[in-house]
């Protein structure tokens, strides 16, 4: 099931039951996270978490928990301060009543990202193991397949294995394309990072050009920030400092 279709139906039901104000807060929180407005997102979190608790919907609980971690672990790069809560969320997402929620897989990304923030190289083997176990359960047609593939490749880089990371990315990309799916930004990111670690900036620039060309319509600040950051890194390694 598509997580956003499910959320749309749930929000409609909640509005009908008189919880429209809390639903509006959920929408605003997500907008703030997408716009990198971390403080505003955090301010709305207590009300949104209260909604999830009141409704008693395990999927909503996991959904809200995941987006809290995207704000803290993804945007604020929290590590030790978020680790205990991420582990608790991971355990919650893997209970029987929440395991089928599409967002439960995303909590795996929250966990390995948090490990990376704490000590990327020190936790590399554990991150790879968690990703391998999760990928065995994912079809390449799901967006989560790209996200977890990104996390494994990132862990391989932290483990000092860029050649292995590149071979893995080639394999995963083949599976994604065979499933008729597009290349997600995260796959561009980690491929560029891998090529730069291998000192292949010309190849990285080719990937960067493909990424730029794929931008259509609205681009969230979170997405644009990542794209511009990687472009600057590629240009710097190409010694085009003025453009970077």
C-alpha cells in the first residue's frame, strides 16, 4: 500500500471525527520538515504525537515517529541523543500490528542513519547487516528499496570499501530499472560520494548532470540542499572552485 494514499484516507476520517485541528498540525509539521524548518516542526510534534496516541492507530504511531526522526536524525544529524528513542521506534515498528505499515521499513533507515551519526565507521558492519536483512524483504519496485540500498552503500563507504560500494550500487540500480522504477535522489547522492572517494570526479559530474536533468517541477528545500551540496563537492574535486 502507498503510504501517502493511506495517510490521505486516514486524515479524511479524522477530520470527519472532529480532529481537523490536529490533522492540520500534522500537515504543517510535514511541510516544515520538507522545508528544513526544524524548530517549527519540533514545536508541533507534541500535538501530533498526542493525536497518534489518542487515535490508537499503530501505523500512525510509526508514521509520526519516523518523521520525527527524519527531522532529528536526518536534518539535525542527531546521534547519541536520539539513539535510544530510535531503537524503541524500531522495535515498535516491527511488532505484529505495525509490521505491514509501509513506513515501518523507513524506520530501519532511521536506525542505521542514527548509527552513522554516532560513529559511521564504528557501526559500519552492523549497518550493513541490518540493511542486508531488510533488503531481503523488499521488492525493487518499492521506493524503500532505493533508500535502504543507499544506506548500505553509505556504510560500505564508511568501512573504507568504495569499490564494493560501487559494484553494489550497479547491481541495485539494475534491479530498480528492471522493475520500471526511476532513480531516486539518494542513489545519485551515494554514487557521487563513491566516485569522489575513488577520485573519479569526471564520472561523478556525469551523474550530477543526470541528477540535474531529472529535476522536474517543485523541488523541496531538503532535496535542493542535498543536490547543491553534492554539486559543490564535485566541482571542487574538478578544481572549478569559482563555480563551486
